[in-house]
C-alpha cells in the first residue's frame, strides 16, 4: 500500500510546492527560499551571543528546548549591518543537520513563482554573494533572489 | 506475524542466548559438576535447534542437533567432560553465530555445511572417553539432577528460580570432591561461592522483563531532559512567588522530576558484565593459542553504565585484553623461571568513583620494558632523542598509545600490527574518558580507564563573565577561590608575564575567562576576584570569572555544525529562565589559554587541531651538516645548488666569500653556526656543497656537508624541537629530519643580508588558516626585513589589526577566498582599516582574476616571492599600487 502512494505524493509535491517560495527582505533585497524548508517564523527571538564565533553567527536561541544557531543574514549577504531599533525576524529552516535560524529584516508572502520566470544569475555578476544565490525569478515589478540555503549555511567556525 | 517477523524474533532471542551460552560453557569448564549450568546450556542449544527445524534452516539444525547429543550424553553421565569436548561445543556455537549473522543479512543460511565439524561432533558422541589424561569424572548428585529436570519443565518461572537457588546450595559437597584439571586455561571468578554462580546463571525471567527499542528509550530520555528544563524554569519562577500552594506543588514536581530522571537513566543503564561476558571466551581462546595459562578474574561486573557508553567501550576493552594476553603475560616456563606461578592472572575491576566509572585491567606479566618502548619510539620516528631523554618512566610507558606503535618483537596474529592502542585511546577519549597505563617491569601492567557514567545530563556550575552565563561541568571543577583585594593576603603574582597564584605553596597558573573569550569588561573592576580552579587532564589552572552562581543539573545539547569548531565550548544548555548558556570545554579553554601544556603524548588526532604541529605538501631539499644528520629546507626558497672548491673560498673582513658569476657571494658555514665548530668532514673534502638562496639582487650561500636528497611529501612538522636556526622537526623516510629556519640562520650569521631598502617597522599581517604555509611566507617576509604578524582566522586578524595597524594584509592558503570574503567585510567596518592593501597569494596562476574591482587588492602567485617583496616596497613608497609589473604571473588591480 505504501509503495503505491509514494509516487503519487511525490508528484503532488512537485505540482504544488516546487515553485512555492517563502519570501523575506534583507536590506531592501527580496529573497525566496523553498517553502518546504521553512519550519516556522518567529518575531525578535532572544539570542545568546557566542564568544569567538564568526561574525555571521549572531548567537544561539532557544526554540522550545532545542538550541538553534542564528545566522545574521545581513552579514552573510554582505550588506550594511545595523539599523538599530528594528527587531530582526527569525526564519527557522530545516537543514540536514538540524534546524537553523536566519535573521532577516522583514518577512514577505508565500509566493508561487512560474518556472519560466526563473533565470540563473548572469555570469558577468561575480559578486562574492553570487555563490549562495541559486538564481532570480523575474516577477511583476520585482526580482526575487533564490537563496541556496545549504551553501549559505556553510560557515566554518 | 509474517515469516520475517518470526525470523527476527528468533534472531533476537538466539543472539541473546548465545552471548550467555559462551559464558556458561566456559564456566562449565571450571565447574564440570554443575548440573544446572549444563542444563541451561542444553536448553539453549535445544531451543535453537527446535526453532531451526521449524524455520527450515537445515544445516544449522543438524549442527545444533549433534552438539545437543553431546550435551545430553554429558547430562546423563554417559560421557565425561573434557577440554576437547568444551572446545567442540564452543566451535559449534561459533557455527551457530556464523549462521545467525548470515540469516540476519540474507534471511538464508550461508550454505556452509560444516561437514568437518559435524563429523567430529558425531565421532565425539560415539567415542567413549576421548582422552584419558584430560579425563575428569562428572558426577551429578541425584538431587541436583532432579531439580534441574524440574526447572526445565517449569520453564523459568519465578518459583523454579527459588528452587534452583536452594538446589545449588546443596551442590557444594559434590563440587568439593571433583576438580577438573584443564591444562589450557583456568578461568575463575574471584568469588567462587555457590551463590554467585547461581546468580550468574539465573537467566532472564521472561515474565518480568520486556524488550524495549533503544530508540524509544532515547526519546523518553530526551523528553525527560525537556522536563528537567521546564522544572528548572518553574522552580525559578516560584522562588519569586508567595503562594504556598504553588510552592508546595513546585517542590513535588521537583522531586518527581528528579526521581523520574534517575529512573529513566537507570533504564538505560546496563551492567558492565554485558561486555565482560564475552571476555572469558576470548581469554580462553587466546591462552590456548599462545600456549599460556591465564586466569581471568572479574570484580564489579554489576557496575552499571549508560548503554551508549557500554557500546563504546566494548571494542577498546577487548583490544586491551588481547594485548594483555599476548604481550603482558609470559609463557608458563618463563613465569616459573621468574619465580611466579605458572598461571598468569588477568584482573578486571570496575567501580564507581566520583560520578565516574573506573575500569582497571591489570596483568601480573612481565610489565613494559621502558627502554624498549623508548627505543621503539625512536626507531619509528615518533619522537626525537631529546624528547625521549626528558620522558619520565610513566610517560614513556604511555608512548604505546601513540599511533604507529607496537612493541611486540614478534608480530602475531593476535596483536602487534601497529594498530590498536592509539585507536583504543581515541575511542575512549571520544566518550569523554581518560586512559592511563602504569607498569612495573617484571610485575605487570595496569591500565586504568575513567569514563563518565552518562553523557546526557550532568551537574554543572553556573558562572557569569562579561554579562553572559556559562556552565562549567562539575567533573572538571576542583575548588572555588575568592580573593579579597587587599595587599598582604594571597595575591596574583606574575611569572614571565603569566599570572600565577600561590595555592597551598604551589604555583597555579591563572587565566581570565573574559580575556580568553574576548568578552567586554563589565563595568568597574570589583574588589573581589572569583577564581574557579579547574582540572584538565592532570593539570590544574585557575579561571577568573565575574561571579559564581549555583550548581544545577543541566542537559547537554550539542552545538550546530557552524559552531562545532569552537574549542572553548563543549555544548550549550537551556537555563531556568529559558535563556541559552554555553557549556565550557575545560580542556579546550586550557589549551587556548596556554596553561595546559600540550603533552607530547597527545595523539595525532588531537594534534590536527593544534598549532604546535602543522601539515603541508612540500618539496624539500635534504642535507647534512655537522651534528645535524638530516636537515630540510623547502626547495621553493632555494635558488641554486653549487659546489665550490675549497681554494676558491676567501676570507674577507672576517667572513667567507667566493667569486660567483662575476659577483661576490657571501658564504655561511652552517655547522659552525649551529654547532659552534666547523664539521670534521669539511677538512677532508676539497669541494664544498653550497645552497644558494637569493632574493632580488642579493645572494647568500650556505655551506653544508652533503646534499642528500629531494623529497616531496605531506609532512607533519612538530615545532617541539625548536631552537636557534631550527624551526621544528618531522619524520621523512623514517628518519627524523630537522627543519632549517633560514631567517634565523642568516640573522645569526650577521651576513650582508640587510635589505637594500629598509622597510618600515610597520608590520605585515599574514592571514592563513594553515600554520605551515603561513610560516613559509613569514620566512620570506622576515628575510626581507618586514616585521610579521600572524593570524589564523578573520577574528584573530581583526584583533591584531585593532592592536596595531599593519601596512598590508597578505592572504594565503586554501581558505583564502573564504577568509577574503570575511575580511573585506570586517575591514569595511573597521575604522582606519577600510583601505588597507590586501595581497592575495593564489595557488595557481589561473586563479588570479583578470579584473578585480577593489583598488587595494593585489593578486600574486603563491611562490612569487620577488613580486611579493616588491609589491610591499611599492606600497610603502607610494600609497597607490603600481600598475606596470614585470612579473607576468601577477595581475594588479587598476
């Protein structure tokens, strides 16, 4: 029974989710990550700093008894840090080794992006950040950058 | 239940029975008259046979059937128990094990028919007495036999157990009459009283135990961990409340939680005997194959440990036992010659002590020959003679834990292949344990293993520093110290810049947690110093903290992958108020603070992460000079090799020179420099081998005795042999080789190597995660007269920059691009450092970008030394970067 249902559900997810993105803003840039990777979104979590950690790591947070590393996406994406007074938002994402929290400026909607609007980053763009960006969706009125989550979280202490 | 499920049930049950079976068979050898034991063995074999028949495993059935025949003959007294028969039965259990594992993997038998074993089994069951000399009469008193039969019919119900026990108490008379001489090995447990044996064979009582999946237990354990945290939170909250009802309930919750935690932990606990059960068989087999007589004594088999730890020590323990049997205990003849009993004793002892479990493995064998160990370490190139001379006997004995070490003169099939003891050590250290060995020549060796009881929940001391809370595991805590800041009383003093404290007459190194972790100072300095005295391995040090809170049971949670590399932290936990606190790793802290000496006995595994040894793929020129039989210098910094005749060398102004390519070449005699005297060899030979180093337009020649070889290898270079002119040593081709510190040598020689254009005293910051390549580049830079600061990561670099602004940053190594990204970001934020010139050294030409947008970046090839030096000089002369470059290999940003 389980054998029969498997391909069906895989097909389902292909239709429904493959192009569905959770979006967020970092320094005015508009980013998307596959909605299936997002576990939850929290507003201004309490964060404990980790001495000697790389600056990208904002610290550790307590997610209902689980300890989660929080990554400052502003630093990760090489955009100016700071803007005091604005509480960051934590997007808790699933990775192969547990969940990680991404600290972003603002959370956006969940979008369905048409596959034909997708484009890889132009070769000529040789930004340091380009290696953590999978590509761009050309949406109405704006561009959505698709974050390569696994590469973005490759941070060595 | 389908077939597979039945087979799985069968496998689980049979495997469980088998491990008991072996123990029982070996026990039977020393108590051949023990009918209950025999009965139990018979039953086990019988039930395996039955299941095999039912499930259609024909080969297995026929082997077990034959084994059962023999056992049944033993029971009825038709046959006498001999060592030969025991071996045969053990061999059958091996066959059963083999088949079971095949069934587990493929759901089928292996196809092996065990023809030979079956023939021997049937022959043995036909033959009468097999061997007169080994014969031992097995008589079973009528009462015992009756009881045994009764026990069998009643399965293993509790009342039968009780009867069994009473039955054995009647057995001793028969035991006293009959003793069995077994030549190969005598295995006895120390408490040989009947009660103990009964306890041993009282099998699991089917009705009162159930099997639980370990994964499920783990889940429960995690939940209890969460509960402990929630309890801590509630307790913290209630202390601020006045509600008596709430307080009482909270207290109850507290109690229940503690009890629950303890009981769940207990559910995961297993007696160490689970592992030990297999050892008598191992020892017996080893003893007979080496022709030794070994008695195994076990004490404390009931000592309980967490299941995960039991799993982890299984292999190391077996390995140590094998080693003891093979190398430790001598052959009987040798023992008699030394005036010891022919039978060697191997003692296993386990006991709880201070929240840890100690396991001792002691043999009364020949002990470890310290000199042989030292010689071996030298032969294998694991240490150099100086280091070895400094070792105490105890340290020398522990050299056997070094990788690539084996003292057995003869490599046997049992042990001595050079793998093992180092793995034993790493495995034990992995679970937070410590292993130590002591030995007295002629009297034996003792190995002590200390392991934690459990890994999940530990007591910890909460401290505060720089406004953050940290947890120190109680296990490494020794004392708390409070120093009032008034002169006269005990104070912190300085020894060579290191703060120390006189603690009961002994100097204790002191470090500040705030300094190690680079935490911000928290307001005004208080009048009181709080010092936590910690133990790391065998060494003590004091840690200054801002304040000391209380102790708590904490749940250890691992850090995410992004933070795994941070040495000062062992994990994190959640505090009563829901905040996260980091758990300090005392060993890591000590190493960072340099208060814990890096012992030479550390395994290579440890050394990987430390700075006193580094690794790099390099090509080296090997040469000999005076007392230094093998010296190496990286070929990348050698310009040429030359030979000059002795006559052509002239003295000029007190130094040696030679005419070379229409120039005067300064010569430095290396042996004179390092040893203080020209080597003897020099006088006998007319030609002088010279290594020429050059930089820009300057050259210097180094006179050596003989050029030996060129060698390309990835080496581990240890900085331990460091002294003037020698930067460290490593093993090349099995020989200890010293590494030349060229900059130091040339400085010692006082040659005219003074740079043409004196560079400013402003340092160059060298950023590279690899210590060795950093050392190489440092060499070039210092040769050219640039002071060098080294940093291994961007944080480190940032601190160095903050302390002293360098004139440029040089980035090298594999992580260059990663470091680069981090660095540019950091620099942009750092005041005064935004426009620091960056020089990037690439591994290959094609990594150099055609165009770089940052104006202050220079890309060079890794070995373009001249380019590097020139770029630095240019940077000093002009703030702008030169655009025309003669070296085609480098590109400069416009």
